[in-house]
């Protein structure tokens, strides 16, 4: 028989997703709201179960959620409601496995005569939050062509609701990345939605999965049902199909890395950022080095390590990494009944302005400190945040204004009930261990967490970044960023 992208990639991926805990639904046997592609019955049943509420309340939640998809905000209001843990929860993040997980194929995304059908759509509590587009291998322009198509579709206002509800997209031609050239784009990539130009990201797994725990055994009944539903029973015993079912194919690997329940929960809750610049709104998703750096920070803290260095190459998004960690560490410490307070330390005025702009663009409330007196006052505050709305905030400190007198940092009584977290930018510069600022910062609050950020750590004998700030928590080198083609792929 002639094999195509369905038999080579789509069906094997569907089977792998069922082993990851997604129940396959045939579109012949179910209904959904064509305007939003929300599977209303699944949503209502799930919300009733998770929140122990009546059907009428669940329907009101659905109506309000559907209204949010009409906004021209790239789904920001919808996303905030999606991750909101107060009141009636749309997703149970405390017990993520308590949600409903389904997978369908060829679900029409349509408005009038305009339509497209992603190869695979994943539903969480009936909400179509993720879709996967697959291409057959050895298709040299397949990935780029698919990128152009989705950019064109989501820039069309007819598809606004679908752009708003989509949190993640995966595109794969089931081939390994080719790191030897910048002219051929092959492999498996992920992105989030955009009204203009989506940003495709590589994903290179850094942790070892215990697949025996993550994947359920193959189920012959499920396989027969999926093959029959897709009119492909003929491929069941073919050698190529058996090979492509492997959990080690590129598409199945990225599915495990991103869509296994624990990872998906992490990305949905902590890995999405809305960035507002120049009157426009963008939606960003964690790049894989940021994801693994965040997990590495958490492991260090769990092991009682309170200082260390993130060595990420220039341009890899260290300010964005700090933002994501404000989101993540806030909840990390709240689970320990601890209130965190975040600082971002820079050594130049232009970097203070840049950091302030970047954090504000991502929705953080930003305070700035330009003198030792201001810093001392801030350290003594009895509250972790200053705003009355309970919104996340960060204080940006410019040590250039401190000169050689930081003794004031040590003076006074600090609120020991607050967990201070310092992100120190560009720690290969201007952090003299004999200077008063660094020495006093290290001694002022011995329980503070100090995370150094650098693209080029200082390795000299007199001043060594590792000696000053601790061991490396996570590394992402220049050669890795070159291999990831971040700028070339999305230019």
C-alpha cells in the first residue's frame, strides 16, 4: 500500500497520545460547538465533577468563557480565566489528572466558508487547547509551508476565536533535527498562537523519562477502533506502521516531552506570557532552556541550595526567564506557606530601563531602586508586594548608584517572614567580591536566594563567577542556540 502522513505520522501519534492518557473520540459519535470548537458536554461534566457544582452553574461558566473568546486580545482574558484557581476552576491544577483528556482528529476549525482541519486536536475538559499538524517525512518545505499557513489563518479575524483558545501548537514531519544546516527545517517544533507571526521553537529533552510509568500498555481494542475510524485497518500489521508506533519517533518524543500530563500542566500554568509593546500584543511560550532552567532552580531550592548561576547564551531570554520564575516561584513558596519578594539587580542605568520595560510589557508591576537608601527602605518593608490588588511585582535595583558604600544594606531589621529572591543580571561584570554592595548583599539576609544570570561567566583567578555566586544551576551554550536556529527560523 502507499503510505502517507496519516499512516506514517498521524495514526502512530494518536496511538501514542492514548498511551499518554488521552481518550480517543470519534467525531462521528459526538457533538461540539462549531463557533468555538468547545465540546460542551465534556466541559460541563468535567466542571461539575471538579468543582462539585450544579449543571446550571457549569453552563454559566461555559457561557462566560465563550464570551471571552470574542475579545481581540489574543486570548489573554481567556487564559487568565483558564489558570484562575479562585472560585469555580476551569482546570484542576492541584490534581491535574482529575481533568478530562481527549484527542480527536480532523476537527474542523471553520467560520463561514473559511476552514482548516488540524490533524490532531487535544481537549482538556472539552476545551481544544492544543493541536498538532503532521507532514510526511522528506518533505523539504513542509514545515515552513505549514508555518505560513497557520500565520495566515490566525491573522484572519474569522479565526480569532480559535487563535484565542489555542495555547499550543506542534508541527512535525517526524524527522530528526538537522543541525548541520540553516536551510532545511525538519523535525518537531512547538509554538503558541499569534495574530501575525508565530514563533517556532525546537524542543530538546534534558530529562530522562521512565516510560514504563508514563505510558500505559498498548491496547489492541483502542488501536483497532482508531484504525477503523480513520479507514486505515489495512496498515495494522505492516512493518512501517509497527516501526512508526515507537515511542522514540520525533513526533512521539515531543508529545511525551510537552503533552504528558505533568509537563502540560507546567507549561499551561507557568509557561505562557502575554507581552504588550507598541500597542500590539504577543503571546510567548517558554523555550525549552527556560523550562529546564526553571525546573533546575526548583530542584536546587528543594535541596537547600540558595545560590547559583544560570549560564544562558546572550539573547536567550534571561529577562523572560526571570519573569517566568516570578510566576513559578510565587506558587512554589506559597505551597510552603512562604511569601516571596523578587528583585532584579542590574549594574547599568540602561539595563534598569530595559528590564523595567520588559517586565512591564509582561504585566508585572515594577518598582525601581536607584540609591542605597531606597534599597535599605525597600528591604525593611513588612509586605512582599506594594499594590493592593495582589498582582505580581518585582523591584529592579541599579547598583551603579551604590558606588562603594553599601553598608546601609546591613543596617536595620528585616522581615524574616519574607523570602527574598534576587536575580542578578550579567554576573560576569561589576560584581567585585571586595566591593561593599556584593559583600553586604550576601550577608544582609543569609536566607535570601541569589540567582546569577550570565551569558559569559567570568572565569579568572581574581574574580570567578562560580566562586562568587555558587555552582551552575543550568547551562545553555552558544553552540546550542546556533543549532536551535531561533533567529533564522523565525526571521
